[in-house]
């Protein structure tokens, strides 16, 4: 869903602090211990100060025990990243301790309440929230409210400018949850440079996309959005072949970001296959002819049980293409399931926008720009991310374009003019398929 008029994405550092959050008794300490045991050179427990009495089971070095007067003196001197008052005791993370962990090339880890993460951000740290979600009923429900999904998967008091990954416990051991997190982190580092990690994985990414597509939904047709129409034309043969051969009667399939329904309307779907859609924009969903089959919610917080689908499809899904979407796709797929997607090709995006820009704008008839996210990953980059998450058999290719008798839309003309001189045909659409093993 890419278009014209690139804008700069906000700069942000890679996370340097892992805030492990969960409801009371949700396994925060077990996860933290398992993570540090599995990756001792990559993660270290953040040293803290506290006014509570020492306990027999306190780990050496985690807490420095001080009086209330000493604690507030540390706070006054700026030596604490936060000051949390819990059960009549004060807790604060050592700024110097965080710096020592950073110097060693590791990421600090601490169990904490999600409401307190904003303090770390304000103090200059760059936190990443790992939220451990208890076993929950994620049964599909048509027209589900997006705000409900956000509260379900990411608490309402989680800062929207802090990256967050949700891990469903689903009866998994701490070690299994750590493996899920490490796959997500590896994919995130492949897809996002140091200045982009936060922008791609925070709640603000969804907020911008929801607002942008809500605004442009009435005009989002092939007749009005000529660049999107060209992408659709080039990718239609792929979708016709894939849906015709891999969508089978009795199977369950999810289309992410169906928008106004182009993929359902433009290719022949086998009878007897169970179809659902998941759309972030309520305005887009309202204009979809099959709105009763489309759930409202985020592809980063999918409201479905694990191992619920045989295939996940997405046409022009550059607004979703981050590590959280890939991890959620892996979670909801049954063993042997597959993902099939298209997105604007990296070569097109790089020629149009320059490198490292994951934001684009649709220009409405009023002249207003509707800014949305657009991650146009390189082919090698996407393959590495999918393999890091746990997919295999990754195949990626492009649908290319060269000037013909019909003038191209302005963004395509601009990208063609800015292409490297040795390119005879400009890749416009990337097609990707991958499978999840049975093991």
C-alpha cells in the first residue's frame, strides 16, 4: 500500500533496557531468570536501590539496600532512572548500573509494572516492553473493537512510543517463551536499523496507520490510487495462482489488511475454504463488501488462538511488515501452514524515497497528506527475518516494470528516473511465500 510523498521517520535508538511486565503472578521473574541464563552475554539484570528490608533469597548484586533518606538523596542527585513506591517501600534503578551494562555490550533487564516504564523513557533510557500475556480466549469475533484488542494484548497504560512485544504464555515454559522472544528480537534487528527499531515496533506505528487509512478510505480505489492499481495489476497473476492452488476446501485462512476487499474481489477463491480478514482501519472495514467476515484489530496483536489458521495472506502489506507481525503470523499458523504476501519492492521504494525511510503519504483530493508506515524490506532482509522467526522454504521474487505506451503514475515515473543507470526494468512488487515446519 505504498504511494507518493515520502516523509522522514523519527529517529530513535535501539532498545537498551528490557522491561518484563505481566499481571501479578504472571511469570516475570521466571522469564527474566531464563533469559539471562540462556543469553548471559546479551542480557544482565539491572542493579537497583530499595528501602525494603533484605530477604534471605535476595540475589547478590541485584539490590543495594538503603534508607529512605539515602534513596531520596540518590534521586535528587539524578542517580536513579525511576522512583517507584510499592507496598510502602521505594525502588529505583541505578543509572550508573545501566551505563555499565551498556558498556559491556548487553541489554539491562528488570521485572516491573508496565505503568512505570514511562519513567525510564523520560530519564533517557530506551526501554522495550516484553509483556507476558496469560492464557486467554482469543476466539475470532466479527467486528471486534480495536481498543479492546489493545488492552487485551498491550495494557492501556503502556506508553505508545515504547516498542512492545506480547508473548502468550499458552502453557509454555519460561525457556520456550525466551526462545519466542529471541526469535522476535533477531527478526526485528534484521528488519530495522538502529534508528528505526522503536518506530516500527511501538504502538505509535499502529496509531499512525489507523489514522491514515481511516482518512483515505473513501478514496482508496484503483480508480483514484493509480500506483496501487499498477501494483494490483502486476501481482494479480501471483495471487490467482497461489489462491487457486494453496487455498483448499476445509482449510482456514486469514487475510491481513484486506482494506476494501481487493484480493477477495479480484481472484477466484475455492468454495468451502474458511475465510477471515483482520483490518486495523474501521473506515476501511466499513467499505468492505464482506465486513461480516472481517475482524477489527491489529496485526501486531492478533485476536486469535494459537495454531488457528492454515495460511495467512496479505496484499501490499508494507504497513504491517515488522517483526511483531511475522511473529504473530507464526503463532496463529498451524504446523505446515504458510504465509503469502506482496509489498512494494525495495528497489522502487529506495529509488523513490532514498534509504531508511519507512513512511509514505497518500494525498487526498483535498490536498491533505495521510501519512502511514511503509516498510519495504529488501529481499535478503525479509528472507533472514522470516527464517529468524522460524519459517522455512522462503521464496521471494519481484514483478518488474519498464516504460510502455501508457504513462506511469507520478511515483513510478519518479522512481524510474531515480533508478540506478544499469537497471533496465524497475522492480515494483515483491512477492514472498514461506512455510512453517511440522516440527
